[in-house]
């Protein structure tokens, strides 16, 4: 049986802000299946794949006994990124690499200290239901906005999960108390009505999905009309949340915004491939790819309807990318309704 006091110290030493422990018990299928069956995963087919493993970590690590959930605060208030059309979590170095580095250091330490210990870990990409585990590990709860909400950092957190094949000496009692109460601010503020209640998000209607995952085709017009200074991800349902008003302190400098966070919509729409290659690799923005990012920025120019964007939009009407060209033609029509 491993001592949680020691594991907590190690987790903090490698840079995690929060850590909690849950028994590796199977997750009721309804957690995943109801969301998938309602079609809320849009075309993210990978969410339905490996469902057996998502619901039972014993299939990922034979003999799994414990799930450790880690969280890092990513909230920072750096002046240079004020007004950025990029969601906060994506303004700096790709969080996957930061959390993976920390997880790697943690695993290395515990496998040296506890020889023979089996582990399985993931940051966002493994078939692990990270919010469920973070709740079971006592780090917080899933709010009506579908985000994981912690006491010290609100929902400005990123999660990592590690499964162990040994027990620990102390487990959390379950999710922290729900603090949403009668509040509905996120539900009424979501510009596309993507929040469907009980913390579930209809990904198809969510601007985070449309700006990031739906990157190879045109965005349906009702959604692109909501790209209001919003190019990669959407923070609206977090910004309006009263539990997010006062984060305790700014995140570690590894989460500091990079130069791309200083760019506005017009600069992002006009990004050359050379600039893209200088600014984007190593950030989460790479997921949208060059044309997807410019498509989003051009939609946002159309929504903003500023006359001084006309020359750029006209130029992009001749762009080699079908996606950008068609977005520019649409944006031009917004200027000349
Ligand atoms: Fe709605 Fe934006 Fe939240 Fe998605 S991220 S649920 S679009 S407010
Ligand atoms: Fe809960 Fe209100 Fe925050 Fe939505 S805005 S997550 S309802 S506290």
C-alpha cells in the first residue's frame, strides 16, 4: 500500500497544483453512452472507440487498483494576451507537453521508489475519462458548463490521469460539493446553446469543437456567425462563471502566452506559412492546422464587419486553399450585405 502523503509531495515537487486518489472502480456506462447516443460527440468517433477501456481502467492496466488525478492551473493575466481571440489554455506552450513532462517525472520517481509498480497514464489523448476520475479523486466536480471546477482555480485547470496497480492508504470520498446551485449563467451565455444540462455539452454546437476539431470543412453558417473575436476555442462559459472570478494565483511560467497570443484576428487571417511555422508548432493551435486557423480568423473578420479588413479579405478570396477562399467570399458578403 503506497502512502498518499509521499505521493502528494512528489506530485507537487514535479509541478502539479492538485492531486487526488480514487479507487479504480468501473464507471457506469451511462456516463458515456447517453452522450454518445444523443449524437453530442459530433464526428469525434474516437470518443466512442475503446469505450470498454474508457469505462474500466482495468482493461488498460491489468490489476488496476488506484487512479491518481492531477490538475494544473493555467490561468494567467499577462497583459500582452488581453483581447486575444485564442482560448486561454492555448495561448502558451502546448499543455500536453507540460503535463506529460510532469507525469513522466512523477512516474519515474515512483517506479524507482516502488519497484514492480505498474502504471498507465494519459493527458487528454488516452482512453481515460479524466473529469470522472478527477471528481472521484475529490479535486472538484463537473459544472453545468461541462468544465471541471476546482475550489482554488475554478475551471482554469488541465487534467492528467495515472492508473496504478497498487492500493494507496487514503482515497477521496468522491466529488466535491456541487457549487452551481441555481446559477444558469453559462447556459444562458453560451452563444450556440451547446450546453444541454447536467454538465453535458453538445459538441456539434460548441464553438470549441467548430473552431478546432471541425477543421477541414466549412462551418455551418449559424455557428460561424458566432465567431466573434473567437478563433481557437471558446472561453465564454468559463468567463461568465462566478466560480472563476478570482483564481488564487497565476499559473507557472510554462503556461505563459507566446508571441501568437499578441496577434489579433486580422493578423491571424493574414498569417503566411512562414509565420505560421515560426509561431504555431509547439502550441495547441497546431491542431487547427494552417488553413483551419485562417478559415476561423476570416470568419471572425466577416462577423466583425470592419471596412478596413476589406483589402485582406479580398486578397484571401484568391487564396490557394478552398477552405480559406470560401470563408473569404462569405466574409466579403458580410461587408456588403
Ligand atoms: Fe458554449 Fe463556448 Fe462553452 Fe462551447 S465553449 S459550450 S460554445 S460557451
Ligand atoms: Fe455553475 Fe453558474 Fe458556473 Fe455555470 S456559470 S458552471 S451554472 S456556477
